[in-house]
């Protein structure tokens, strides 16, 4: 199946730094989602975006749905050790969840104390 | 958010045997559930869409006779891996959609075929 272009593939940062990652697609999506996955567990929903241009925050996390509907970014401010994990973007064509999600390849976040 | 459970969390089986994995939505009804597969260090890949009361829709390249899906109720979908082989070893994750877009995922099932 298709995949989104997610970057960077991995990030090594110091605790307290801000983090930014993004996803791009050649196709338009009606919904963009950001998930975090820890080893041996299923993805946990962080932020869901439903409108082009929408900017949504969840605590220290902020994500935006690109105007063209072909991209999205996720920012994490003031990173802490528990932010470690793999972050996936996902796009939904239908907007109502009738189709499965298309996932990016993930961004592996590693925080150095 | 909504809670989705999976059982078992891990299973080891011999080559040639069949394995059933259950996916339940615990606090809401899900007319549509999805099954994904994730190989080590890779992303999730959609296998099939499970629709309550009707046949599942499989993604291209996924053998429907090998991966049997049953969605008999609004809270339960099952995935049966028939005649499992070592190359079927993977992390299988289900999800349930919610009305306004997006999906909640289960904790996953680690399948190891010897």
C-alpha cells in the first residue's frame, strides 16, 4: 500500500529541546492523525486534524493540517524523557474513517539526558 | 479515548497451525474495524477492513483465504491466520474507527511461528 513521506527518520536530542517532524503526501487527505507508539504496544492517538489549515494543540504537542491537505507537521516543545518513542503520521482519505489509514514510516525520537 | 483490546497479547505456534486473534471495542460499538500488520522497525500496513455483518475487504496482496476475518458483532472482530508459516510472524494490530474520523488502536498481538 501507499505510505506517507515522514521525516526525519530519527532524532537524537537533549532533554528540554523542541522537536519538529513532518509528513508529506502526493495525495490529498481529509484527516491527518499523529500517533505515538512504544515498543510492543499499539499506537496511541495524540492529535487528530480535520480541516485544512487547522492548528491543534495537546499539552506540549502542536500539529497542523497543511493548507494543500498534502502535509502536516507535529511539534513537541520542551521535550522530556517520556517523550521517547516512535511517532507516526497517518492520513485518512474518507474523513469518516471508513477506509484504513495510510501511515508514514515513523520518526524515532531519542532523548539524551 | 475509546478502549480497544486484543487477545492474546502474544502467541507462539508451530508451522502449519491456525491462530485466532480477537479484537474488542470495550466501551463503544464499532461497525468498522481494521487489521494492520507491522514487521520489526517498519510502519503499520493495512491488511483488511472488517465490516460488521458483511465480508471483509482485503488490501491488494493480502490473501483472504489465509487471513480469515469475522466481524460477528458490533464489539468483536477476529482474525484467523490459517496454516501459519514463519514468514507470518509479525505484530498484528486492530483498530476501530470513531465517527468523526480517526481510529483507536488495540495493544497488538505478537505472533511467532516456529
